[in-house]
């Protein structure tokens, strides 16, 4: 079952990429008491994710924060070392990278996709959500192969 607006983010553990290395964080703790713009990509370094999705949030970080977003985070079914390298190579300093290496978060949300025909296995669908104190206020899930409603621009229009 797919998560929907008005529901709490499920309790799982993610790996937050920090300057000191990977740090395990509970989703409950991460989203508690603040507003988070979270977007998910099927994979770091993949074409649309690198050319359009992540750059949209890098470019619009100031505008999102001006509208009350406390933190902007990106999640993907990748390990934290890949997420750290991707952040560094793209200059994503304003984005918190959350590795979902085993896909537990994507599975708990009901937002997985099967990328096996591309050699990717189970991945997260592409989406964006606005979470306030652990409750999903906006949820924008892309159709397979699409990129529009999960963009920073679209989320900004909803805030």
C-alpha cells in the first residue's frame, strides 16, 4: 500500500551522509519538529537524477527555505558512500543525503519500483514530499519514466 498525504512517515532507519561519515538516523527523529522537503531518486548518477532532479533542488534551495522548509533531503536506494560522492561531485551542499541502502524506507512508503530490466534491482520511485513534524502534507509521485511533479519548482508551487 502506498503512503498518502495526512499519514506519518513510517519508522525506519536511514543513513545520513555527514562530513564525519555515515550516521544512522531514525526517520522519526529526522522528521520530528520541523518541515522537510524530501525527494527520492531511483539512483545517484543516473541521467535524469543527475541532470535535472538533484539540480532543481540545489537551484531552488534558497526559495524553499524562504517558504519555511527547514531541511531539504534526497533519498535513494544507494549506499552512503555513493550518496556522499554524488553530493560532492554535484555541489549539493544544501541537500542532506539519506542513503536507503536496503530499500527499507522506500518499501515502508510503498514507493518501490523494479529496475531489474536495467540491472538496478529494487529501487525507489521518483517522488517529492513535504513533511511537517513527521506528517506528509504533500506527496508527488512520478509516473514511470517521467520527471515533472517531483521537481523543486512543482513543490515550491504547492507551498
